């Protein structure tokens, strides 16, 4: 058991090293970082200076949406590329033969590869989150400076209402920027990316080309955003449709993961309170889903002729 | 090339079927539970209809379908700003509606959208020199104010806990419609919400004063005074002197009997 | 001989009626990659699998490594099923044309495979030193594998196959695409391994090299083993005898010798005089190695 875990970690480390030393993924990551930082410029486009508090909740929303959107998008690309190439590359270079000829179980090989990808994704998301935090901090200082400018003409000391308005505006900006719920958002985005990677891994255990893996994974990802519609329809109107329709919709509801529930991230970014309890529930769901996907992958890979 | 013997293929198929068969019911139940939980958060997701799809076009629809809804909404919001700069009020109204339907739980869209319509569009209409006479200009202005008010109110319906939408509605009643009674109501509701700035608590009383309702103003000031604990009264942001002087002034003016006064002497 | 039961020690490799078929769905045909192979390799032997491309050599090796599943028949490695971890602990494998992880250097590569086999710490360091020495890759330790020449790749491949000190080695075309010098080095390595008591099973279509290292060979064609035996027994021509005289002879001397041999009862007219040829390989190796500044070093691949 321990030696098994040891082997998984060795393969994971090797996978991570490979990914880090490969230029494609680094370039993707750099693009992600640049996009996150440039969200500041886009947010400036939004509205010329009008009303301090209103303006800044709008701009902060922009920076948050773009930042998290970029983390999600580039994390998705990295997950898709790295998992789709995982096994084809091994087969191509015949390294898979040398590893599987060693006292290594196939499940250990596959899990090691997956853990390596998860480590890579964690690293990428962590780096992009840092850039995101820096960008938000910058936006905060711009906002606070604008608030100061806005109240510069007023004699704050002698007008309690103005003083109170000033303090409140500044506090609002800080509150929006330093929202601890952003941790929830990043965790949810990460969970969604890891799920995508697990889907990609599953496809690649039986796919014969990496292009097939990428396209299929992408389709499942898209359909996953409509799974909730399919599920509600299937549960409520299943009997009213033809066998084919309800069969197809049922298949989607039964097999495709619900990606849409992760758009609760939008709620968090819009500043609405989402309790940790719900976030943890969703993270658990993603976790269990990943385990099921991995189990199926292991079964397929165990029987694969290499 | 796959040369796996048939019996192993069958065993593999059965194992996969077993795994998925066990998981699928759990999955459905769990997802339904998550959906209920999210409904309880007043988060209903988004149901795309044909009209919305037409307005969005293919590219943005795919963006939404792949979970990039808020980014898509932000991009449309950039268009709202452009429409405002070009004074295309009807286009702006449509875009505001689109943004708020995309993200009904993003208060900033309701807030800024209502402001764009009730203030910018209506002021624009008032100054519209292409209109032949003052009456039509005022009528158009009123049209946009009502539009903006509608956005605020729908925003409140979707985000009742967000104080700013209430206070902005109050502001609109106060300054554009001169309806101080309604303004007092909305300020009052705003001041009771979490995170609301303290100064809002004085606004309802001031509104009654502006409406010329001395009795109402007195009751509002008095209610505020009684609501504050002695410790709070000493805090700067509650501005004790202001409340006190207003109550004293109104008690004089309304000749409230001494024994019923807050400040008998 | 093929059905003899061996009590101890177990055979390094034993297959009984090993068959692999691939159904070609679209053509409604079946491709027989390997057909009823019976094979026995004793411990300590160097065994060559010969045959043209697609004759079943690689399929045999894959079956013996548990990478694919036999349609019929059975394979045993040291008496164990090939897919078991116990069997694979005792087996090392060098695949055909390996690339390995191009982003690792020689040292890292061996370290990775060593850890994978549970070799760690000082033991691993020592083992790496030994293997680098054995395969002569001192100049490749710090270089990433992407800059390795073909011969270096094969040698690092051999080193990784040996990292856990296996008793049995499977080498798939170990000299394919390697220049004569490199392949001579690999040949010498195989002989070294034999001296260390390892069993080596390798496939090749370069017959000359097989001849120099293998104790026994099996020749495959179209998925079937068509010939098997020791090189000694297979290659000796019993109808003739060769005498090597390390000196040049003029016609007169030749005539006298012919007469002399004739006295032993051999038909004089059937005796032929020729000069022995160097093989081109021998010539090449002699020439290259005779260079004064020659050190066994590979040039990087272009």
C-alpha cells in the first residue's frame, strides 16, 4: 500500500516535471497571467469617472469576473491539453512500456499521471490567483484614491454626514476587494478544472488520438452546463416524450456531470453571500465524481492492449 | 489494434456498467439536492429563451453555455456605456434589461442600469432639442424615469437585502419625482439593511420635513432617538445634536404638551 | 525436450501454445500475430528471436511482459504469470526505438526508474554509478536525453532496464538504427551481462550480431516459430572442414598441401584454396578504433 502510494507520487512528480519543462503549458500560463493583469485596463473602459461608489463596484466586478474567468479558462485549457496528451505521448515515445514493464500496476501509473496533472493545475491556479490578488489590490488603491479625491473639497471634520459617507465609501471598496468569499470562488473553479481533467483522462484511456480526446472532453464540458436542464426535464416530463428523446436526455442526466452548478461562482463574484456549507457540498460532489471517473478510467486502462 | 479476448471484454463492460449504475442514482439525487440548495440561496441560474439567444448572437451564447456568463454580461455592460455616450436611450434600455436578465443577482447592474435610465436618459430627453415642445420633452423624461424606477424595483425584488437599491430608489423619488413620502419609505427600508451607511437613518425624517409633514417628521425623529441606545447617542456618526435640535424645534412648533416631550426643558 | 518438466530451477521463460489473434473487424478477417508458440529459455542463456518484421517477435515480448493478453495458451516467467508484480521485479525491458523522457538527463532518468522499482538512497546512488560505468555513459549524465544519439539512447535504455538488477532481460531490437560502433558496444554489453549470469532474450533482424552473442535462437515467420536450436548445431556444416593457415601460400605450396591432404583419403579435386575475408564490420571497427585520439564517445544527434 505504502509502496504503491510511493510509486504514484514518483510518477506524479515526473509528470509535473515534464509539464513544467514543456513550453506550451508555460506559454498558456503566461497568457493567463497577462490577461488577469490586463483586466484592470478593460475595467477602466467600462465607465468614465462618475460616481465613486457606483463606479467602483462596477469596476471591481469587472476585475473579479475577468480574473476568475481567466483562471477558469486557462486552467481549462491546461487541463484539457495536459490530459489529452498524457497517454498518447507515453505511447508515442514508448516510455509507457518501460514503466509498465517495471513492478508498477497500471492503476498506479494512471493515478500517478492524474495526480501529476492535478499538481500542475494547482500550481497554475495558485500562480494565477496571486496575479488576481495583485490586480485586485491595485484596483483597490485606485478606488481609494478616487474616493479621497471625491471628498477633497469637503470639510470632513465638521460635517459628520460627509465624513460618514466618505468612510462608508472607502469601507465598501475595501470590503468588495478583500472578500474572503473569493477563496470559495477559486476553490470551486479549481474543482471544476480538476473534473474536466478527470473527464479528459477517462476519454484518453480508450481514445486513439488526442484530437478525439480534446473534442469529446470539450463537448462533455459544454453539455455539462446544460445537464441541469436535461435532468429536470427528464425527472418531470420523462413519460411525455418518445423513448428516443427521453433515452437521450436521460443518458445526459445520468452520465454527464452537472457543470452548471459551479456557476454559483458568479454569485460569489457579484458579492452575494454563499455559505461555506454549500461550497463544501459542491466540492465534495466534484471530488466523488472525480473518484468515479478515475475508477472507470482504471478499469478501461487495466484491460487496454498496449 | 485491440485483440482483447471476448471474455475479458465482457468483464470490462460489466465492471464499467456496475460502477456507472451505482453512481448514476446517487449523482441524480445529489445534483437535485445541490439545485435545491442553490434555489434557497435565491439563485435560480439562467434559463435561456429564444429572444435572449437572438439578442446575444452565437458567440456570446456559447460563452454563456460554457460557464462564462458573468464575463459575457460584463462585455454587454461595456455596450451600455457606449450607448449612453451615444445617447441611444432605447438601445441602452434593451442592453440594461439583457444584463440584468443574465445576472439578476448582480446588484450593480440593477443599480447602475436604473441610474442610467432614470437620470441619464431622462435628463437627455429633457434636453432633446429635436422634440418640438416642452410638454413632449417632459413626457419623454417621465417615460425614462418610470423605466429606471421599474429597473430599481425589479432589482429590489431580486436583491431585497442590498441596501443601495433601496436608497437609490429613495433618491430618485426625492430628487426626480419630488415624492418625499415614498422617498422616506425607501430610505427607511435601506437604513434597516445590513452594511447600510449610518447617515441613512436620518433621511426619512428629513424627507417628511421636505414634504411639509411636521407631524410625520417629528414622529420619525423621535422614533430614531428612541431607537438609539444611550451609548450610540454619544457616537459621532449618529449626530446627536442634529436629532436633538430637530426634535426640540418640532416639539415647539407642534406645541407638544410638556409631559409628552422628549426634551421638556 | 519441449514437454520436459523441470523441477528446479524454473525456466526463465516458458510458453505453451501461446497465441495472439487480432480480429480485423472491418475486413472480417483475423490477423494471427503469434500462433501456438512453445518456447523454453533456461536461466543464464542468451536467446535470440529472429525473423522479418511482423513475424511475431515483438508480440512475443509484449506477451511475456503482460502488456497484452494472450488469446490462447500460457506464458510463464520464472514460473510466474508475466503480469504479476513478482515476475516484473525480476524482469528488465528495453523497448524498440525508445525515446524516454526527453526533458530528463541521464542521471534523472535512472533515478526515476530506480525509485519506481523501490531502489532508494545510497543504494540507488551506487547502482547508478555502476550502471553508468557499465554502459559507458559518463558523458551523458548531465545532458538531457533529447540531445542523445541513437546509440546513447539504447545504452541508457539498457541501464534503466538493469536498474533493479533483474535476472532476465528482454531487449527488443537493441541495435536497430545504431551505427556499427554503437551496436558493437551493445553486443559487448550483452556478453558482459551473460557473464554476470543474467538471462537475455532479445529480438533482432541483424543476423551477424545474433550470431556473435546468442547461445540459442528461434527463427519466426508469419507468427510461427519455424526453427530453433543452438547456434553451434544450426550453423555447422557437417560436410566440410576448414583449416586456417596464418600465412600467404604460393601456388606451388598449395599444390604440395593438396597432395598431402589427398593422402588422408579426401578427394583432392574437391579441396579449394581461398583467402579468409574480414567482415566489413570488423574492418570498420578496426579502422575507427585505431585512430590515435579515439575515445568511446558519441557525437550528439544533429
